[in-house]
C-alpha cells in the first residue's frame, strides 16, 4: 500500500452557488462534506486507480470525526491519530461558471504528545508500505521540521518519499533528502525566487531532493531528475475545477515510483491525470474516461538540463 | 420569560480575513462558532438586557449539537427539538474593512413527525412565556403556514407574538394575526412591491398584523400601529457589522411589548439597540455603552398615517 500523510487533516465542505454576490448573504446548496487535505486527495485518486491507500494524519473534534467517517464510506483506510483540538474546515464555493473561492481554517493546536503519537503511528504503518506521500500544510504546534523527521524515519525503513509542501515546511523537508519533491510553480518561486523553473528545480535538487516535478497548471509539468529533464504538455482542457489537480499529479507520480516506470511515462501519466482531475467537480476526483483519452495525448519532450 | 422560535436553527461560523481574494483560496482565522439563526440572535440580545430568554427550534446532527452546546455556555436556555438531519451551517466572512459576505445552507429536511414534536414542545413552553418571537427562514419540509400554526397556538394561550419573516412564510403568518410584524424594507417590498414604507406597512396591517415596524438600515425605523405612525432616526454610526441589527431591534420591541411601554419609547429603544448592534463584531451582540448613549440620541417623530 501507499501511505499518505495529511498532518492538517480537514473536513472539506463544498458549496454551489449560481453566482456569488460578494458582500451579501448567499443561499448555497451543499455539494458535499468530505475528508480533505492534500494527502487525502492523493489517497482518493490512488484508490480510484485501484491502488491500496492508507490515510494517516492528525484528526480531532466533531469535524475530524465527520471527515473520518466519510473516509471509511469512500473505501479509504483511516489510520489517523486523534488530537484533542478540532480539525479544520475548508469551505470551497463553486460558482456556475466553475470559478472557485476557498476559505481555509488554520487547523488544530497540536501538542507535543500528540505529535509523538503521530510519529509512532507513522513508524508502525511503514511496515506494510511501498511508498510514502507527505503533503500539505502543518497545523499549529507541529514542529516546522515535521517532514524532515518523517523522511528520516521512512529512509531508515528504506521507503521512498514524495514531498509536496511549501515555505518553511518545504525548505526543512527537502534537506532530509526525499526521493521526489512535487510542487507547483508558485511554491517553487517561494523557494527559489526569480529563477526559471529548471534552475529552481536544480536548486531543490542541490538542497536534497532526488528528483523534482513542478506543475505549471494548464501548461503541464516539468521534471528534473539525476538522469534528465522533461516537459510534459497535456492538451488544453476547458473549464473545470483546478483544486486537487496537483494532488492527482502526485498520485500518478507515486504510483510510477512504486512501479519504477520510466520518467517520461510517469510525467505523461501525471499530466494526463492532473488534466482529468480538472474536469471533476471535487478535489480528489477525476474523470476516468478523460484520463484514458488524455494519456495518449500528452506530449513529453526531453529538455537540456540547466 | 420570552420564548424565541428558530425553526432553521444554525451553527454560525465567523471567519476573519484581512481582505478576501475572490476566486482564490484564503487562509482565515476563526472568530467564533456559535448557535445562530434570527431567533437565537434575539434571545442573545434579550439575555444581555437581563431578560430570561428560551430558545426553541429544530436542531440536528453534529452541527446542531455544537450549536446547542454553545447556547448553554452562553447562558441561554436550550429547548430545541431534535431532528434527524443536520442543522445548517452559516459561514460569515468578515474583512478588515468590516465588509461581510455570508454563505447560508438550506437547512435540514424536517419530517412531519418532527414538525409535530415542535408544535407540542412550543405548546408546553408557552406555559411560562410572556411573549413569543417567531423569526427567520423555514427549513425544507416545514409547512409554509408554520408561523400561522404557531400564532394560532399562542393566541389560544393569550400570548402576544412578534413575527419576523419574509416571502410566503410572512404572507401566511400575517394572516393569522400576530400582534407585531418586524421586517426590513427589502422584505416589505417583497410583500407590497413598489409601495412606500407607510403604505406597505398599512397593507400588512390590513392583512392581519396588529402593528408593523420596518427597519430601514442606518436610516432607522418606521412604526405603524392602530394608534399612530412614527419614524425613529438614530445618530449616524460609522462602520461595523449590520448582521443581526434587525434582530436587536426585534429584541427591544418584544421587551417593550412585555413592558407595555409607549410606542415612541419602544421605537427609540429599538433604533438605539439596532445601531449599537452594528458596532459589535457578531450577530446577537451589541455594545452596551453605545446602547446607553444612543438611547438618548434617537429622534422619534410622529407621522401622518397613510
């Protein structure tokens, strides 16, 4: 199985409104209440691809309980650790034209004892894992080097790690040597301001990442590894909801890591799955027939590494 | 005690964001999670004025439980009836400049048996009540003449009712003869399109309301009763959050009804309390010192009735 870690586990509430009137009260319909957070989205996509995925992270309160119950109903394996404070809620408002506005709470206040329990649970779960995905923000109280600690534990168990983080959590995590860092262009610019995407990716490799994949939205993906550099460009997809497209790419990349597929194949699958996720209404979902079609249509070109 | 009825009982979640970027994901802080709905706001204001207030309505699920727990913590008396479906959540996003955007879920699906239990509970609670406040929207499944049914039960117990509703719930409710209808100018225009405020209020009286008070936002209140017509104008209040200002006015009006104060006094108190509520960050709260100051500054003028 693939173990996904969502330290800032969430209850995602998706609302639909024909058109939001900002600065008024809007009557909305509830599209869904689901477990959320980037690692959960990755696990959902892996499950839909027929892979076993286990979700761990820190879950608390009524919102955490509601999100955990939904995980189970969706066929995902809930291995979250309970915390006393309440898990965050993320509100996602989708308008009829597909535009999305989100409101994201900061997350529960995590104690040192709770963090220690997460580390112990993570260690136990590695026994059955083939790969690990670490993604998303850190809730208050979790140490800033949380991802570095988890990468060190996975390395001791000889398991590959995909890291998807930003800012301080990324900077500290990458120093622990994850096999793959998958981020978007904005997050890369936060790490290596002003650099072009290949130079930024090279700086991440120099900082400790084995390989780097950068998503550039509809323009596709850039990959930089020790063996080469590629750009994967999907066909244009119209409309849709880009939330979770990066998580779909992460799911394809970790699956390719487990299968040891060639890099051009991994990037092609990731670009196609990411584009197919844009067509689906909620993060963590993708359009299976669009994925099958798009896989044949992504163009992967080798690039000259910087 | 004063019995307030909130059929569409809610969990109000208030977020603060420096400035919302529409169509992006916004990190927000959680200002509060409180019981909500117009009747709850009225009860909160009555409690702060030193009056006993009891809250009834239909509450369900994890959101209903969280809202009920907060009621108790706030010193209000929870006499809600449990329903199977989950109570709605209302999201209120307050920006640094005081601008407010709300997202309001439709509410739980209420069964006929649940509605019958609400009627029975309402009947029991009237034994200790001096007046009744019926306010806000109806959740799905509750009959459109819900307020008419409740007004008939209160009338049989010889208790005065303040009704604050709109659209069909207002039209059907007013026909049952509530002692006072309190609505805002937009709601009045929905009932009597195109009429000026005094003519619209007269039409509501003709339809069954004993007296009518219409709030016109910062411009103050208009009152029309069998004994006269008045306009109450508060001093200008800068900034603030207008959500709940109408509920503060309703609280003052029902208190005046219980005390049998003269109408100019009731309108003056209601205009002052409404203005003092605008200065407070959350619906159901008001600034006590602003209220004391504003009470002396409201100008009430008798008008020629239409």
